[in-house]
């Protein structure tokens, strides 16, 4: 289960770096739409992974 927690942290790190880059280092968002999509998808993957990790841990603990 350690792999799932590491992948969550990786997705969150990617999204934070992308959003930091867009907010503070880029002048306009128009040319960075693919980067914005990547950041948004990585944040959604973080939430997805966290939800299912907790779900599987709860199922494992009830047995």
C-alpha cells in the first residue's frame, strides 16, 4: 500500500508545481492551456487515488 501513498504525493506535487508555474511565472494563461489541463488532471488523480486508498484500507480493516 505504500506505492499508492507515493503516487498520491507525486500527483499532488505535479499539480502544485504546474499551478505555481502558471500563477507566478507566466504572463498569460492563453498559451498554457495544455499545462493547465495537466495540472487539473493531476489534482483529480490525486483525489481519485486518495479516495480509493481509503476505501480499500477500510475494507481491509473490517475483515
